[in-house]
C-alpha cells in the first residue's frame, strides 16, 4: 500500500509520466479492433435472449435428486427446444423452455413428470409472453437515450462540448464491448442483464469526469504561456489521476467478481450471472475508456482549434530553439507543475484581494 501511495504521489507531481496521449493511435486501434470483433460476433451469433424476451414456459419442480444436466436433457427431448435449468436453494429445479404455447406446455409438463418421476400435479407451469420483455427493452432504450442526452448537455455546460462528445463516444464504446462479450460468452440476456447495462453507465462516466475536471482546472489560461501544449497537460491529467482510477476500479470490481465467479460459477445462481457479467465487463471497459479513449479524444479535438494550434507551434519553436542552444528543452510535465502552481497562486491572490475589498473601512 505504501508503494502504491508513493507511486501515486510521484505521478501526481509529474516525476513519473507515461505518454498516454502520444500513444493514442495504439489505443484507438485496439479499441476499434475490439469493437469490430464485438459487432461481428453480434451479427453472426446474435444474443442469447432469455425467456422474458422470446416467450415460453417456466416449469418448477419440487425437491429432486435429478441433476441439472439430466433435467436439461429431458426438457430438451420433450420440447424440441433449448432449455435452461437452474438448481434452486431448496433443491427444486427451475426449467425454462422458450417458444412454447399453452398446448405444447401441457405436453412438455406431462413428459417431464414421467421422465423425472415426479407427479404432474406437483410441477408448476407458467407461460411467459414476449410482450413483457419487449416493453422492458423499449423502456430501457428510452431510458438510455434520455440518459445520454442529459449527459451530453450536462458535460457541455459543466466542461465543454468536446468533452461531452468524447464522453458519449466512450459510453458507446463501453456498451458495445459489454454486449459483444455477452455474445461471445453466450450468457442469457435477461432483465437482470438490462439492469446491469444501465448501471454501468454511471460507473463508466465516473473516472472520465474525474480526469476531465483535472484537465479543466489545469488548462485555464493555457494560451497565455508557451511552455507546453494542450496534449502535454492532458497527459499530465491522466497520470495525476491514474492511481485513483485504478484503486476505485479494483475496489468496485472485487465484489462484482465475487458475484460472478463464486455466486454465479460455483453456486449456479443464474440471475447473478446475468447482472454480474455486465457489471464486471462494463466497469473494466469504463476504466479503460476514461484513460485511453475519452481524454485522448478531447486532446485531438482541442488541437484542431486555431488558438491551440498556434500554441503548439510556439511550444515546438521554443523547444527547438532550446535544443539548438544545447539547453534542456521543457519536458511538458515540469512545465505543467510550474504553470499549475502559478495558476493556484493567482487564484489565492485574487481571493485575498476580494477579501480585502470586502472588509469595512474604519
């Protein structure tokens, strides 16, 4: 822990600087590759939609010694469709079979009773129509659209439109990767999955906003100097918040990993799988996008501004002149510290002058 704190302090002071912005093409290429893989997987394999979205029947048996694999085999033979079987805490079995109507449901129930050696009257059957799941999906899409619109408006007001655009792209990036992982793994998409997807949006934005806030504070009056570029300070902002982002992400991932690998894997709790996988992938993707996607995108967009372009020319010329004279050119990180100290001193001075002006004269 002490080493981590020391590393975080050194990153914050600019003693250690990793060039995230300079390697942005690598991160962009990696993200594009992952996104294309997710889209292709979604187009080829499609999502494994749960019974809530495709309709079907749910059979609940009393406590039984029949294994999950045996019950699944019997259910698929009786129905002719894929079946999802879960062992409940009481020892009972929950069998989901999609694409069944009332008549077919009664037939499958009778065959299950025979195969599992359970009285038919003790097997509860429930039909689920696809309209309910469709309503949930439509409401989720509506909520997602409203959320993204509000996020863009808020970030555009609190920061600037370039940061809002970068954050929106990062959000879409995170959702695409999460859906792609679901497709590749083959987990069933249920209402719990939808809840998990909507939940990760806030986590995805958290680290992004932290970096943006640091960047906004550090770039005040940036065009009044010629020591470093916007990208230099963007890189400094990422490094200064890196340990904080890693710590918060790891702390958030640990309980979710417990749900996914212990609750879902060893205990066989299907609903835990539905929620925890989307949360786990979404949290990891959100931490990645805030560092490697959102902030580099902001730097790219800002570097297109005429004033920022002129600033970059001045900085490059100054460093070239220093190199020609045999002097050590500014490395950007030390300049960021120096300029930030000047900015903080100016803010303190302004507050002091305001305080003196507000004092009553004797």
